[in-house]
C-alpha cells in the first residue's frame, strides 16, 4: 500500500504553544515528527502585516528545530487573498485549507444550514481558489461533523457542498469527525477520490464531546480509511480533546501508524 507522509496538526498542543512555542516545537521534533500543519494564524480581518509577522516568527521557530510544513489552515477574506498567499510562501507550503466556515468573511456556523447558504459559501471558496491558484497555492476545505446535517430539502450539506465547489478545491478529510457524523471514512475518501490530499487521523468513541484515545483503541477504522486513501499526500495526527497527556498521545499515535505500516515519517 502506498502511504503518505506523517505530520502533526499544531492545534493538538495549542496550550503548550501559547505557553512556550520554541520548547513545544522542539518536543514535537523530539517525538520524531518532521512536519507540522499550523492552524490559522488569524481571522479573515486580521491586518496583513500582523499575519505576515506571525508567519515569519513561526517559520523561524520551526527552522530552529528542523520542522517542515505540510499544509496550513487559513482564513479567507471577501477581497484579496494576498495575506493567505504570503502566509503560505513564508511557511513554505503550497497547500492551504479552510478549517471551519467562520474563518471565511461573512459566514458562521449557520453557513451550511440551507442550500442557498451552501451555494454562497461555495461561491466564496470558488472565488478564492482562482486567486490562490494564480500564485501557485492550492486551496481546500477541512470537514468536521456538522457538514453531514440534512438541509431542509433532505440532502446532506456535505454532498451539496462538494457538488458546488470548483473541481480544483481539495479535501482534507478528518476521519474522526466523519465517523462522528455516522459516515464511513473509507467511503468518504473513495467518493472524493484524488481531491482528498490529506487526512486528519485520530481515534476514540466517535461521539461529539468524547475524549480521544490512542489510534487502534477507538471506533474509527483508520487502516481501512488509509487503504481507501492510498492517494493521500499527508497523514496528519491531531487531538481535539483528550484526558491523556497530549504529547504522550501524539507519540502513541505516531508509533501505531508507523508500526502498522500505514504511513511514512
């Protein structure tokens, strides 16, 4: 089975990053991680100079411990995407994902509750992907579980969204949140096909507010998902909530994926 490359989403250790970013990044590198995926460095209305300064400071800290960047989460404005382009260039990645609707100018958690809302949201991403593509940046969308809610006409917002999105828009499939929504992550990856280029990997009871546990101890069939996603470029470990030590859980997840032959370091 062809495997993608392992990375870690920095949101997993957000509290530690706020307390001491250089030491936190060094600790992730010490666990054996070679690449990270930064979470959004600001909102869609964060001043461009502030975003650029944040990206440069993070890049310097990553360089100090030898960490590369797989992809990055960004915000999308209603106007120019110059800030997003600069963020990607500074961090050294050509792939960016919108991780949640309220990081897009003019949208919030209600964005995907109606067909018209889905269409407006898709139109905004479609406009952004064209500008980003002109700068050599690929744009994608990252799911949680609410995208599979039923619209008033009975269709699922997730399906309608991907029908309306520009074919150039990529998918970052969070296998855990897909399972929380009652979906089979392997089927989701198969349906998205080559549009899915990264996956967020975590395990647990697959319930919205449940703490996550080491890969292989929960209800998410990650090996099956990765067998269906042999086209994935990146395998990104992440923790949203847990009762375990976050660094110990990230170490356990890395070990499970490598020992299972599911990823490459």
